[in-house]
C-alpha cells in the first residue's frame, strides 16, 4: 500500500519547507510545485534536533564556503528575529559574492597601481560624483548599522546597493574606481573576511583587511550640488525646477518667469507676492 505524503514526512523526520529540496529529490518531484505544496501542507516547523530537520553547517561550508554561509546568516534577518533557512537564500549569497569577485577582477589590472588623494576628487563628472556619493553613503550607513543598531542585514543590503552602483558606473575615472573598490572590500571584510583578503591583494594591496582602519566618510561627497524646488503659484504646486543649492530668490524668479512650463499661469498678470524658502519651496502670487 502506497504511503501518504504525511506518512512519508513523519517517517523521514521531514517537513515540507525545511527540507523541500531533499524531499523533492526523494520523491522525484519537480521544484516548480514547491509553492503549491507549502500552501497545501502548511508552514514549516522550527529547526530542532528532535525533529531531525537541522541544517549541518559543515556541509554548507564545504559546498559554498564559510564566507557565503556567514553572509547569508547575517543578511537573512536582524539578530533578534528567527528566520527560515533556505538553500535558495544561501545560493543567492553565493551569487552575490561571485558578482563582487568578477567586478573586482575585471578592474584589478586597471587600478592596481593607481593612487589618489582627496584633492583628486574636485571637478568630477556627474557619474563620478554619483558613485562617490553612493560610496560614502554606504560607509556611513554600515558604520551606523553595525555600531549603533546592530542591524547587520541592512548593512549588507547597503553594500549590495553599492555593488550595483559600481556595476552600472559609466565613467572611466581610475582614481574614483580605486577608492570605491578599495572601500567596498574593506566594508565587505566585516562579513566575508576570506574573500575580502583575497581580492584585497588582487588590487595591489598587501597584508590583511583586518589590519586596515575602517573607511572614513567624506562629508563633501555627500553634499548636494543641486536641489529640486516645488513652484507654487496662487496656492497650488504647478511643477518643479532643479537649481543650484546656492541659487538666490532672484535666480529662481528669473527661471520661473522665463519658463514655458509656468507661462500660462503667470503671463499677462501682475505679481503680487514672492517668497522663497531656501532649498524648500518657491511661492508666487499673481492677479
């Protein structure tokens, strides 16, 4: 007599969610029906030795490496929150580290002998400014998340965003690239020291990342050069304009009065009142 799924689970100390891939392998089931099974047979139990549903970290480390497993555990949830272990999550962490590896190796020869100072970061292109801003935002967030909030998952998330910014970088400033990649490696070393030390040497550095000081935030890189100002005409916002953060009320007035965007609400009318709240809003009353 064929066993029911429930009997099979109990006999093999399995739950649908905790050991889904193992279950599917034993039953020769396609992975596509995982969600349907989860909905039909309920949520997984917590890991427990008595339920025989724990994950052996040695097996995971042997397959994916200690850095991958550590990154996944820290990224999956805040320290105070339980989370469900999934193989797909570990594989995702592994893919991310592979992307970092490929990114660094791709630029290693170009930046290996490059040096830089703060003076080199004046008069940059918009692409360069964007990357530097993201870098120093990330340094600031990682420092705050791990020292004040102990939110390792959000710190790692911000590093992932920085990697995406680097991969989308369209500029060709080797000094900006060297600064970004160098500090990316130092930030990553907090969570994945083995791969960090390896790619640290790939970019021409010596020693170990643990002996390096924590990256410093360049507040100048975080400053905004421009700001988007709402234009309010007779009590209603009619649009926005992008101006320099140093723009004066007179500068914005001239832009608004000469703009086709606002002409239909202003043309042929008398200006009664103008007020500019710096870098916040520009209001104008006409009659």
